[in-house]
C-alpha cells in the first residue's frame, strides 16, 4: 500500500489526519476507528506521511517523464489563480515556492525557496532542460538570496545575480 492509498482509506472511514502535538507525530481522529492492519501501514510509511502532511497534502501528480510540461503548466496556472504555490521538489530535495508578485512572495511561509514566474520561465522555458547538477547549483545559490536573471540571447544558461 502506498501513502495515497493510506490517506484515501483514512478518509473513507472518516478519520482526520494531521500533524500531532510534535512535528514527528501523526494525529488520527478518531484513532480508535483505524483498523490494526491500516495502523501498521501508517507506521511503515510514517516519514513520507509526515512529509506530505507538513506540505499541506501536496503529492506528486505526474510521474517523472511526463512531469515537465504538464506539471509546469499546472504550477503556472495555480500561481496565476492564487498568487503562489508551495511544492516539494524531489530533484532538489527541498521546499520550493513559485509566486506571481512581491506581495504574493511575502505570503510564502519561511523555509521555502521562492521563485518568481519569470525565474520559472528562465529555468524551464528553454528548448532543452537544464542538467540536474546545474539546477541544483542554481537552487543552492537561490536559497542564499541569488536571483535568476534572463540569459543572454545566444545562451541557454540562466544567469544568477546576488551574493554567494
């Protein structure tokens, strides 16, 4: 059983799931309604469940090969609708956020590395994808306050501005 199935089964039996009194515990209400076999699955998948609960329920929607265009389009649409979106990046192993404006950026909780829509376009709007190593390097700089700038016309590499 995977995490999605666990959460669906809990919802089906009317059990609310959340972060417990400390961030390393899962709250199940009513806990008595959880059958022993499902409880065993919850314990087995506890780290992944906690990660998803901390992210407000976001889970990967697309498998890796199809993630690029479909997920990018959905992220952009959500940013336009709500002003920002919070995500977990498996590639970067970090919390990231995409925002529409500076006022939307101010709403992003601490701990997320925030990217503007323009930065998103600079990083992923090119003809060929950035190698993962370069993307991780750019993200590390971004986490320290750098800003992704438009590339020179004949270059497919984003340029970073800021202190390193």
